[in-house]
């Protein structure tokens, strides 16, 4: 197990894109974890509004006088927390149901009908409509992202389990009298772990994009300042496009979102390259 | 046989979307009428006296039993009646159909451009695998497609629209413009279309590029490519005639699917550029708490996406005989 992990890390380390992605992610995670130590001010504290960048406020202040740099540093907490919380819970639900539906045919049939239904519904418009009717709060958003997120993982895990289920070594274990759940946990789960991780990264990327998008449309939690929320207030400000303030208000917030997505894209791509033998053989990047 | 089950499942899906649309405002906390009069988020909620309330409830049929309401709702939809928009003070169906025209134009234009670009770049990338060109293209495409479309749109507005002032920064036509020829009108629409379409293209090109690259890498490993090489055909000829043609098959089935996906994406792009499509209507509806419009726009967007998925599903097996239904 440990040896596998080291071999895996060594392989991953060869990927330049993967390392860049990981570097960016570490940067944002550090700023999220140590936000109170790094941020110069409380993000809700009000100063003089619309100040240009100066030595007190490196990125100036917004229209109600909050320090933009502090907003962004604390914003990494909200955005990353939502992304990882959602992707981890969806991965757990999706993996369990994917394992069950791949291994047990009858259960699988029913689970897959539910999955099909979820996958056929366009999730972004649906989430927007529900969010418009509900009180906007972080937990409502998280709940909806999970409800519409797990079926993707379930589908992918299931098709992998279907191909693993009838491998000789699984048959052999079954012959030896192993119980179904033992086989699932001991022989099948370890083989789908790489897939789960890739799926987790893809989902996190999707959630960052969707959360910032919803916040941008004004459907985010007004009490929790995510990057999307900062961008929303910037966009709503009347002269944002024709004065200079976009340079330190809109641009940094957008870049935070972009670089987070970029890092997840790079990490996801490198992992996929690692576990997909066809891609691995032809490219090393 | 398989086709029939597919069609039935799509019909079930549409019915569930319609029912969802019907039940959502009714299960949400609060008074159903508050959604019609502007909702709790309005700055000045309209206060209704008892008599007016009863009148309104009767007018909207909200005093009848639920199944009768449902029946009336379904019947209304079959007649193209989606309710009355509070904000625009016009029938929702009229507004939404007007918006759909622009959304389809935008999505159509963007699809045409990003398909060609994505396929070409993907093919070039795969053909030069591991080479400088492949590495460069891959990094470049993955990077630009990481920009969220609304942020990219705002950047375009500032950098290309405001600073260069060639591109109009909002709307789909110049307001109050009078065109002497239809050509002029088309040119005006084209200029308005350019930035939003470009934004959509960049936001969506990554998926199609990676897909084409993978598909091409698959094909390159096939024996007939080796045979073609052994015959002494030129590299360029093999790439165009042998490899690309076969790699395209799985891509073509993706066009409809991706177009459906892109319609969701237009919600952000149309909002940023104030482009008068259904996506923008959805945003307006959210901002002004215009619930009938919100539901109408949602319904149209969803139906278009489901139709696109349906087309993708149906053409899937047609194009590539090797793809068999499960």
C-alpha cells in the first residue's frame, strides 16, 4: 500500500502540469486555512469606501469600504470549503451506490434508473430555479450540488465494477467462500480508488464554477463572501466597466476563481493520464 | 424496441419537468400569491385585502383542488400559455419565444466556430503527440478554458468593448437603429454577436479539444494507419483522409449533446452582455423575482436541452455502426 503510494507520487511528480496545478492548489489552501493570520482586516469591517490600492489596503476597498484583499483571502475559505465538501460527499454517495449497483444486478437496475433520470435533467437551470425559490444559504447550495452531483460518480464507478466483477481473481475469491461485501471492500474498491479521485477533482472543479456562477447571478449566500459574491457586487457596481476600479476589484476576484479552476484542471488531467494507459503511453506532460 | 423505450423515457422526463415546475412554487414556504405579486424580496410588497385576495385566488384558479389546478396548468401549457410576466407585463410565452430566437442564434454561431477550432486543434495536437506543438496546445487550451465565462465576458467588455470601442458591449442590436438594407441589419446583429459567441467558444473549447485529441490518439494506434504509412502515403494525406475522418465519428454525436450543455452556459454569457436571450430572461426573472417568467424561461431552456439530448441519443447509433446500444 505504502509502496504503491510512493510509486504513484513518483509518477505524478513527472507531470509538469500536475505539479503546477498542485502548487496553485496548495497556495489557495494555505491562504484558506491561515486566513485570519494572513488577512490584514476582517472582511466585514468597513473603512473608507472605494479607495485605490495603497499601503493600508493593497487592493483598495469596495463600494461599502471593505478591504478587497481580505475579502479574497477569506473568500478562498468559502469557495474551497463548498467545493471540497460537496465533491467528497458526492464521491462517498456515488461510490457506494456505484459499487452496489455494479455488483448486485437487481439493485443496480433500480439505482441506474434513478441515475439516468438525474443525468437527463439539465442541472444548472434547475439549481438556479430552486435557488431562486429558496432562501439563499451555503447549506442549501451544498445540498443541491450534492443531490445533482453523485449520479456522475455512480455511473462511472458502476461501469468499472461491471468489468471487474467477473475477473478471474474475483471469481476465485468467491469460490473460496468470501462474502459479497468482503469482495467489494477488499478486491473491488481498491481498484476503483483512482477513478474516484479523478471524479472528485472533476466534481470540485464543477462546483467551484457553479457556485461562483450562481453567486455571480445573485443567488449566493449574502452572508458568506465567496469569490463569486465579490465578483457579483463588482458587476453590479454602476461604473465598474468605465473606471479603473475593475483592476483591483473585479480582476483579482476573477483570477482567484480562474486559477483554482486551472489548478483542478491540471491536476485532473495529470491524474487521468496516469490511470488511462492509452494516454499514458503516448504523452508524458 | 430500444428506440421506443428511449422515447418513452424522454416523455416521462418531460412530464416530470412539467410537474416539477407546477409543484415547486406550491411546496415552497409562503403564500402562492406572494410569488405573483412580487414575493418577499420585493422592496415594497403589495398588500392585499381579503376581498382582493379571494378575487386573485379565484382568478388564478388557486382556490380549486390541486388536481384541477394541475389539469388546468397542463392544458395551458399545451395551448402555449405560460402565464403573465409581472415585470414585463406581457405574456411569458411571447417574451420567452422572442428570447429563444437570440439564444439559438448565439449557440448556433458558437457551436459552429468551436467545433471547427476544437476538432482542428485536437487533431493537430494528437498528430504531434508529445511534440512541442502538442504540449503547447494542450497547456494553452486547458488554460483558456479555465476562465469562467462570466469573468471572461467582463474582461472582453473592458478590454475589447470599452477600450477599442469597435465591439458593442451589450444587447443584440443597436437600439433605435434604422437599417436601409437587410445587410446592414445583419451586420449590426453580427457585431453584437461576436463577443458573446467568442466567450462561449473559449469557455467550451476545452472539452471538444480533449475529446478529439483522445479520439485521434485512439485512431492513430489502429492497424490501417500503419498500413497507410507502409504504402508510402504522405503524412498529411493520412492525417486528413484516414485518421481525422475516423476520429470524427464519436465527435459528431457529441455536437447536439454539447449544444444542449452550452445553452446552460448562455445564462452567464447573456447576463454579462445583456444579450436578450432566454438566459438573460432567467437572470432578469431572478433579479426582479418575476416567478412566472422564471418558470417559463426555465421550462423553455430545459425543453431545448432535452430535445438536444434526444437528438444526440437518436443519432448516436446511426452514425457509427460499431456503437451498439447496451
